[in-house]
C-alpha cells in the first residue's frame, strides 16, 4: 500500500487512535526487550542508490536454487532483478527485466513477485500496476520461465495475465499449491473482488488467462479509512488447515479481514471475518499460525500496532465475526510496519524506517520482540507517496526502509528489501531453519510444497 500518511487525519481521530493504542497489551518496554533480543548478522547486501525503487521480495526455497527476486517501481526501473545468493556474503544480480518503453507507462510498476513450480519447471510471476492513460493498464501480472537460471539467456516471458474489466493491475498476488493438486494464483484487482487463476490453464493458453473464480468482497459499502474510501482487497495469505480439512484464504479487505474457504476455488464461501475492531482504520495484511488458531494483522499506518486475533470461534462457526484482538505488538509507539512472514513461534516483520523485527507469539496475548536489524539510514522524512513533492523536492511519507521480507525455511536465511538501498541478507542467531514439526505444528507457512502440496482427506 502506498498512500498518504495517517497524518492527514484530524486531531480527534488521531487522539482516538492513540487512546486505543495505549489500552492494548503491547510487548515489553525497549529496555526489557533488549536483554532478550538475539544478535542479527548482516551476511550480505546489494542495491543501487539514487531513488526509491525497491518493493517486494521473494526467495526460492529449494537447495540448489539460490535466487532472490526484487521488484522495482518507477520509470525507468519498472521490472525486477534476479539476484544469486549462491555466496550469501556476495549477492550478485544475474538478470534484469524492464518493461518495454518505460517512459510511456504510468503508475507504480512492478509491486509483488511470487514463484511457482509446475511439471519440473520454475516460474516467477511479477505483478504490475500501470495506470490508464499509458500502455498495459489491463495487465495484472507477467510470467517468466526461470528454470535455466543461473544462465540468464534462458529466462523468457511466457505470457501476461490481463484483467481488462478492472484496469490498474494487481497490487498483490499469492501463489498457492491447492489441496486438489492445482497451482493457483490469487490476485487483488481494482474491483470489489479478487481473482483466482489456474496456472496450468494459463500456461496452456487459456483465453481467460486461467481465470476460474472470483472471491467476493462482502462489505456492502467501503468505510472511511486513513486513505479515504477504499474497497476490495489489498493482500492475501493462503494455507491448508489440517484441523478443518479446508483450504483457507486470508484476505485483507481494507475495512476488515475476510477468511474464505477456497477448497472449491471456483465457489469460495466466507468462513469468518474480522470487522468492527475498535481503532482499526484499515486492514492491510493478515497471516495465520500453521494450525489456523491465531491471525496476525497489520494496518500500515502510524500509531497502529500489529494485532493478534484468536480465530478459533470464528472458523468453528461459533461466532459470525471476530471484533477484538487478544494481543498486540509494535516496534515503537509511533511505529509502522508493512509485511510479515509467519514461522511459528516467530513473526518476521518488515518495519519500514525501523528495519526488520522478529517477535515471538508463543503467548499470543503477550508478543515479545526477540530480534531487530536496522536497514534504513536515510532522510527520516522521505518516503514513497502519490502526492506532489514538497518545494525542496522531497516526498514526505513513512513508506521507506524495510518494505518486503522473506524467510528461507531450509536454513533460516532472512532476506529484506529496503525501498532505497535494496537487498539485505540476514541471519538471526539461533534460527537455523524452520519446520513446523519441530514446534509441534503442521509444516505450513507461505512456503509451498510444489511437488507434493497439502493432502485433503476426501470423506
């Protein structure tokens, strides 16, 4: 999300946010946390200076494929970089892709990237957002075959997913190995719904680009948010829930979080929602613990913490909606965070100008910071925005610093994309990899088992 800051709110609304924030059960004070925090090692760093250009980040998960994908915004950087971390201490850009005729395109450009594997081949999906008035306003994502890496000459574009009925592209995407065996893509759109694509159908040349379903946005009208009236979805996380034998889609729908049963992706059904939470002005991101018991929700505006929700009653059908959090975490009283990666009991957070944080939710009511690394050392006021720059030429917003974050499960390596300075390769002391079974949990995270996938029990 790149919008004006919450500073545009009037003082009464800001006072309400601060009063709500003060009442929430936050993590211990900085002095108390410092004694418990783990060391974080900077393993490697790579980036180009001169502008705000880096957005989301994706790391491949298989040994033997040490590739990181960095999305780039703003002309002439519309595109993505492929970085090899075969030597993590010396990251190297081995391939760059840029949209043709970048000077003619309008909008943010390349926002989010996800990889998938199908029939032994590897693909990267790059979401794009180009505005009407320039080329490719109907393109939501561009798919590349990257099987032949590190040989950059073998990378090829295989097609573009278009959504002409909702121009403006896809802000976020999530690639998912469904329990029925299909490789799916969930995308945001510019409308009051999300799209669901079958990637095999897309690769096969389907006239509808593999579109098999739409996930409704169930609100009847958008609430006012710090960014004005918004509708539709901003972000997704999808995971199989072994306890209920369902594929669940966790959608951040601006005015609330909506969790859908997508076991039949052609016909999603609403399982539960998180709405009406006191002080929650915008829903940005929702992830879930591997057992689907708890959700971690981010808001992406200042004075608003990361909230922890108990999902059990809602997903069991005991209540229709969830309307309060059970715990909360923030890097500071006026902190702002963007994305997170759940690796129970740890949540890895990209916290913009405050860098990367890790907090522990072993006790969901009392999250505790366990690690921190500061990636941002630039102008404390400068950031990405959509309004005019100030007379001094600086765009002032909180959206700068640690933007994207990902975790490689087999060895615990953490990668962060900083808006201004690019890639950081980090290692958290004592975190040498993640498998849910080591924590008494299902082995479920944003990492997909593309070869096997989850197995649903058919009654």
